């Protein structure tokens, strides 16, 4: 069967299609794939930012140095503490706010734009706001706590990490939006039928809401894991490149930057990035296995 020749308009549309496809594809290759390949290559060399240093192949020595570096394990421990505490808080607050604006609570829907501000504002802007609130010397919240005899602030080492974790109450933008859309898709008739059967609000939430939004819950858990373990902006703004005070905010991503950028040790930094990538990959894989227990794909 002879193929139909494309018209001039169809050929023009095809050219435009590949043209517009080429732009994001070029960005993907230049800013994601190419740096990833370079990172993998540099992890097996003595690559650095120093001019005139001859590039040499050193095998797995960078990986050995990473494993034997005690600060790597300390920073990973702080990262896990932050992720385990801030992650569930952010997820729970996201769900609660989504339920609030999705229901008929009086006045809730009028303030949707307030909740979405957290999603629109950049991370560094929010971190600067939190920094002014939790400064031990002049921060509004820290000053109120000091009047009650409680010493609390991001620049006081015993409470520095707790301060950062506290800010997770306000990092619910995208996750809240996803929950909100999922809640709107749950048929109201299901709740009405369950209410007629005498089901309590908690029973309706567990038996109807959770199964209905479980696929979105899975996605939000993935986002929470990834965002928590790659936390950098707020740590850097609060504690600087050294994670001060007393390196209490020196999480893994901050230490990676210090090794690779400040210390000009691209080889070790690349090895840290690769090991961290596989560590996160394992965590995501575990979540995907566990998701079979709570994601209800056949819910209807």
C-alpha cells in the first residue's frame, strides 16, 4: 500500500514538533546526562579545580576515602534524623491542609492562595524568613520562647537541627496541591452511603479517603524522601558552608559541596554523589516494595 505524501502544512508541523522537542532534549543532555557521565568519570580520577594538575586514574580510591571519612557518616546521620522527622511532619501537614480546603469548612476556600504561597515562593526566600523568625538573638519566635525561659534558635547548636525540622510545618506546597486534587476526585456519594450506614468520620477516612488517594500518597512519599535527603538550601542559609553552629547542620549535601567546591576535590565529591545516589535509589526501591501494601490501584 502506497503511503500518502505529507502536505506542506503537515511537513511544517512535523518540523516544528522536532524543533520544540530538540530544545528540552538539549537541556536534558547538557544539564543532566552529560554532568552525570562526567561525575561518574571523575569519581575514578584525581579530578580537582586546581589548574595544572594532571588528571590521573586512581580506581576506587575516592570511594575508599569516602567510606573511611567519619564526617561522611556523621553528616549522613544528621540527614537521616532530618528526613525521618521532617518528612512525616511535612506529609501530615500537607494532607491536613488539603482536607481543610477540600471540605466545606466555612472560610477555608477563601484562603487557598495563602496555602499556595508556600508553593510559589522560592526555597531561599522562605529560608530567609525562617531565619529571621528563629534567630536566637532577635528572632520573633526565639524571643518569645526566651521570655518563657527557653533558649531556642538556629544559631544555638543544641536546637539548630530542631529549628530546621520545625520549618517543615510550612513546606507543604506541592504535596498539598496533589492531595487536594486527589481528594476532589473522591465521589461524594461514597461518603453519603457510608454515613447512612452509620460509619464514623474516622472510618470514612480510613476506608474511603485513604484507599482513594493512595496512589497520590505513594507519589508524595517519594517526593518527601527525595526532598528530605537532598535538603540543602535551608541548611546552607542557616549554617553556611560549615553547617554551623558547631557543624550541627552539616548534612550530607552540604558536606558534599564543601568537599567538591570549597575543597576542590571533584574526585571525592563525585564518589560521594554516586554513593548517595544509590543510597537514595535503595530507599525509593524499598518504598516501592512497601507501596504494594498500601496503594490500592483497583479502588473504585
